C-alpha cells in the first residue's frame, strides 16, 4: 500500500469557514442519540455528479474489480455466475470480459465493472454487498492518478489483495518516454520550419 503521507488532501471544511457553528442539539433515535442537523433544502452535488477529480465522463467514475482465485474451481464458478448475473441485472453498466488469469496490477483473475453516476454506485455497491459471496472486490475511482486511485483512494470488500504496483511505474516511465519523443518531434518541426523560413 502506498504511504498516505505521500499525498496532499483538500481540507474537509474548505468552503465552510464562514458558516455559523453547527448545533449541539440531539434527539433520541431508537436506543441512541443523534445530532439534529440544520436542513437547508439543498442536497449535496455528490448525489448528482462524482466529486472532483473523479471523472464524470465516458471513462466511468468508478471501477469495481471482482476477483476470484483461478485455481479454485468453486470460486471460479461463483465468479462466472456473478459476472452473468451482473450483465443481466445491470445491463446499463460497462462489464468487461471474464479474465481467467491475472492481468495488469491484479494478482489473480477478475472481471471489471464500470459505473457512471452516483445513483449507479449506490445501487450497485449495496447489491454487491449481498451478492459478492466469497469474492474480494477492489473499488477505485478514476482520476488522473492511476496509482493513487488503486491504493490510497481504493476501498475493498472482502480480503484485500496485494496489487503489483510496478505496473504503474512502467506506465509512468512509458509516458515519460513518449513525452520525450513528442517534445523531440516538436523541436525538430520548429527547427525545420525556422530553417525553411530562412531559405524563403
């Protein structure tokens, strides 16, 4: 797991500094006391769109990676049945192929489901809590920070499995190498254009 101290975080009360203090009034709910919160009549935007920097576009805001141990026939059978059930019950979600072996940073076989709205997230996670059976699930947001999404921002259902984080290092190195090639190409194009201007 990546060390949480390596990241920065927005302050939770950002945007609320000028608000009046919240009430300490409490009421009894069942056998416990809970705070009485001032009702504003305005719901949080988080009910409608994913919180920034989570994508709200075609990539999907959240990925659910549902794992099974490929050498365990009972788990594989359960996972394949769950994959089919999700495809039937949630056809509006993006559901990828059923992998029979590890892929990318994932240490065991899995399949992936993408969600596109907070409503889908709420419905699917509550359904999956009941139906995931013996399987572990990695839930992560999609932002511009792949490694952080898979580690510090990740949530697990069931047992946490160790990811191969070297995949993200290779991705960064590949992107850096591509950036160098693009910059070199742009510099060569500028030099050629300048040379052409000098000959005109």
